[in-house]
């Protein structure tokens, strides 16, 4: 396939990216960034009447100020509708981020993460609209979807009002590093919680009267590590990962608040991941067994032991699109059209695409310059960002879908 020219205004796209990164919008606090995205779209020529929000925030189980933003463009030619998506929220480490352009990169000015995850994707979608409308390009009906609370559990994608999407044939999600890589599948995850109920006692005067919830947690985690269920998990032919994310008290603060009191309550939260849904459940079950066994080992002087309450749930299911999928054919042509070699990959992290596929929209994910995300060393590679903008235009204007 010959390389095509796409009239992407690179400097305008980079300026938009800088503008969006500068607006704070950590996960669960997306109102301001949503307003800024809407302003950018209007400036690009999208009528206000086309910019709508669903009520996903009413279904998301944690406080969320606004629902997903959904924009439908009628297109300039007939054809199956295509969906373009990105998430607007960033991880808490991005709070206060100030973007600085350094030649071929954007970096954070201070000791914060940057927020290229996923403001790069948001800026790609804004640039796409600006390019299509300014240059009067030919494209079929499009849906743009900007999701909330991706970073805290893919909540926006999970609870999106699918009826507002306009029944797209397939979707293109922008959230990654390389514009050449086409992510066709991703891991699934289980979230688990374990409440440990012990008994308080004076740790200096009569520790034997107490039942240490902290000790139960420690024994259980040690057992999990010892038997190979922590971190990279390999059992026979099965592969996965797991992690203990937090230990806290009943109010979300410290598990225990004094050294002279036996800790009577600990809430432990963690996850289990695998490309095999059953094996992710198996990993979670191993944690459940370890906590239950540990509870019987920690007793007070009368022989009364700790109690545990373990719960787990599917956070998102794994998926893998067949390489014969029409969406992959379109994606390959689009990447080749900008002069790149398309590369298919499977992700070990969850993506909004996990839920879009569940909603019946086969979705591929592309990169746009993210690097070292969720760290203070984060930066955006501007050449990859611009390449992502060009891929988006190729995806939107490709004729033989």
C-alpha cells in the first residue's frame, strides 16, 4: 500500500495536547477536563447539540461527578458507523501536572506524572475532528466516546449507555505508546477484598487477650508468596499475575492506629489477572484459602480465633479478537497508509476495550506517544503522538471497511 498524505496540523494538535494536560482531572474528578474537552470540540466545529453525556455516574459504585461524553458526527458519506474512544481521567500522581515542551517531548515541570495517559488519546480525537471538518474530508458516521474513571477500574466503559453509541460496527481506542501497534486483546482481572476481624487488647499489659488482624494478614500473604500465587504466577500451563494493593482500617485510614493496641481490623484489597478467566478466579481462590487458614492460626488466650470475610468479583473479562476480524483489516491498512509496519499485540493490562467488546463493539487500541506512564519520569514522544493523529484520520477516512 502506498503512503498517503493526511492534512494533520501537527502544531495545533500538540498545542491541544499541552492544553489538555494542564487541566487537572484525576480519576473521580473529571468535571473540569470534560468541560475543556467540550470547549476544544466546539472550537473545532462540533455543534454544541452533538455533545452529550450519559448517566454512567449514577451506575458507577464510587463517587463520580459526570458521565461519559458521547459525540455523534453524521459523516459525509454512508457507511457503517465507527467509534473512536479515549479516557479523560488520570492517575492521582498527575495532580498538579504542568506540561513542558522539550524539543521532541512533553515532560512534567515538577515531581508529578504527566497525564499523557490518556490525554494523548483525548487530543488525538480532538485533532481527528478538527482535521475532518477543516479539510472537508470524506468519512462515514462517527461516534466519539470520552470515558470517565478508567484508571480506577474501567468504570466509565463498563457503565456506558450503549444505546447512545449509535450501534458502531467497530471501535478504535487510543491509549498507549506506539502508533504502529494494534492491540487486539487484553488480560482480564478479578478484584478481591478480605476483611479480617480480630480483637483489640492492650499490647503491653495483656496481648494474649487480643487477636491480631495484622498477624492474620501477614501470615496469609507469606503463605501466598511461599506457594507461588503472588506476583508473576505460573502453575503448569497457566499464567497470570496477582498483587496485594492496600491494607487499611475500617475508615480507609491506617490498619491499626496505635502500637500499644492489638489491631482488631484490617481490610486487604488486591487483584488477580490472567488471559484465562478461570485461572484468574483460581488465583483469587488461593488468596481466599490462605486468609481463611491464617485466621485459624491467630487466637486469644481462650482459643478464640480471628474471622475473615473474603469477596471477589470480575473486574473485566479478557478478550482477543480474531486476526480475520474486519476491524483488524481496517487497522492494518490505516497503519500502513502512514508508512508504518502494523504490529499486532496482546496487552497484560486492562483497557476500556475490554468492556467495549463485552458491549458488542469489537475494539482495537492504538498508541499515541505515552511513555513511562504512572511515574514522575513520564513523557510524551511527540513524533508518536502526531503519528497517532495521522492513524486516526486514516481509520476514519478508510473507504473499504
